[in-house]
């Protein structure tokens, strides 16, 4: 059954050129712009709009909007608001899943190469003007080493291609029993009854690329880390809660993990300066700053263009939220009053001392 679009809430801070494209995609519907901080304007528009395109994730006000039929969240993951009641509702929710897959994969390779070349030691030596070549025999590149990619969506698929170019042995683990789209990848899946422990066995590198939900939360724990090659490296480019943080830190201290490259932290970002992760000598931490795609918003618009056509034709939408995506622990913990002010001040000081 076909569906008509009349009014679209656009809670976006996009340049005018992208807004024009958005108007073209939903024409002849009317586009109503709103700022994220203008809660009164957003509430007013939710009273009559049938489609919403927003920066960030939903909240309860979207779920209770009387005429809203479809909401698109302009980000890859929406686990910050993914309750069971959302899956049980009639509201269609989609995301821009996969839009940054190529550079997220590059970021993972950056971490892997940084550990291969012991970058921390090299930078320390350079700052001291020391020609530090005494550890060359202890270095080993990516060629011939084993990587396990946990989660095989857009990021995992791009990473598999990049790892294949480096001549690595590749295993992957995904939810559904679907063969890999890259030659030479040995695939394991939850649907086939495989355990993650089997996929990571003997891995030099394990890279987390999976979506966060109730089933994947803490999917990599003590047993899975123990199955990796002793001294292996964990890379997390997805969500921190995919990994059991206590198990990871214990493995880093014991040497079971030779290192970890994290772009995400649990339970909070930014990571406060008193957190013990900062003191881990075998840790590389980036503050959730994967480089932008040159055409990231354009890729979102491509998703919206295809889904707008599907919506009007009454077809299933791409990247639609379902019961398997429910994450009932999606809310971040509340920290003491003034926490964010302290973090902003600390960042200001750090940037000027750098």
C-alpha cells in the first residue's frame, strides 16, 4: 500500500545545499526546519509532521507524536534510545548505518599498524632525539597475521578488503549466516550456532565492528580474550559496551592482551582524567574522532532518497530498527553536577599545554 508524505520535520544543522536536496527528495511535501536546542519548535512540529529527519537519536516525544510514521536518525547507531517499546510500536525508525564504513575501517588499521610499529616507543625516542632501532627484531607487520572482525556490516566489509590487501588471514563473526562478500574470509555466525570464541581463536587482532544491542552487550569477555593469541591486540571502533571492560583491563594488566586501541570508552565519554585507563601503558586511545567522510552527508541523502521511494511504495525500508536491535540499557549514567564543566576546563588546559 502506497504512502504519502505531507510534512517533514528536519532537525538538522546542514548547509543550505543539502537542505535543498532534502526538499527535492521529499517534494512536494513541506520541509519544516528546527534547531536541536529549540525544544518548543520541535514539540510543535511533532504535533503534525508525518516524517522526521533528525541529528542524533529519538526520545519519548517522537514515540508519542500523533502523526509521525517514519523517523530517520542521521547517525550510524541508535542504541542510545532503543527500548523494546520502540520495536513494538508502529513507528518506522531508520539510521544512516554504514555511511562512514570506509574511514572507520581505516581507523582500525591505524590502530593495528600503530601496535605493529610500536609507535608510542618511536615517538618517545623521537622527542628525545634518539635513533631507537634496538627493537627492530621484535617488530612484525600485518602481513601473514590473523585478524578477527566482529560484526560484518559496512565497516566490517571495508575492513576485510583492507586486511586482505595487507595479506592477512581473516575470520569474521556476524549475527546472520550470510557468506562474506570478500574472498578468503572465513565466516562464523550466531545464526549457524557458532561461538565468538571459535572465531577469535588464535587471532593477533580482534576488531569490534558490531552493533550494540541486548545480545551483543559484553559479547567479548574473559573466555573470548583468552582464546586470542597471547599478547594479541583488541581494537574497538564500534561501542565500548560490546567488550567486558573489567575483563579487558585485567587482560591488559596481565599481558594476555598485548594492547588495545579504543575509539570508544565505557561508561562515559569523554573519559575523565582520573580514570585508570589513562594509566595503561599498552593502550592507544582516540577520543571518538574518526575522520569525516568527504561526502558523509551526501551518503545520508542517498539512503534517504532510496528509503523515501520505498516508503511511498509501501516497501520495507533499509536500515530499519527491529526487535533484534533493542538495547534496554541504552541510557548513559548521570554524573555529578558540574562534571561537564570540569571536563571542558580540563580540555582547555590540555590543549594549551600540548
